[in-house]
């Protein structure tokens, strides 16, 4: 169980890292900046996208740190849910899979929940 928990933790961190660094900070997926532009601010979309990307990179490091893992999992779940609800309502045309993005977000939320609250051994100090 410990190995599965740790592998899933690495996977979750990699998802945050790729989205933050590759997709947003380095702008390899310009669609993310378009989403930020339409939801938050057209005039400051690049800097806001970089800040969001940096926050996602920090989330990856928080996941790997093992510090306050329950708070971390709840924070991730809330961020993913809020972000996807906003995108679902405001910019579904910019999403890779349109409204189906919500399904992938829901699966990711379930994975985070399952990993932290079901798989994590009670004695592990990660």
C-alpha cells in the first residue's frame, strides 16, 4: 500500500508540475493563457498565467513534501473543483475536451481523495 500511495503521490505532483511549468509558465499550451484572459483579465493574462503556473509548481512541491497532507489534498480538491466549474460555465469552447474536461477533473479529484484518505497508511510520515 505504501508503494501505491507514493507512486500516486508522484503522479499527482507530476500533473501539477506539467500543468504549471510546461503548459502555463513556459506557455507551451497557449490555450491556458486564453482561458485566463477570458475569465480574469485580458490586459494582464500573461503575468496571471505565469503566477497561476508558479502556484501549480508550488503545489507539486507541497504534494512531494508530505507536509500537512490532508490539508493539501483538500486544497487540491477545492482548487480543481472551482477552476473546472468556472471553465465549464465561462469558457467550455477553450477546453481540450469541452464539457468532458469536468469528467477528467472529477476523476483526478477522486484519485486525490482516494490516495490521501483511503490508501495512505495511518503510520506513514511522508
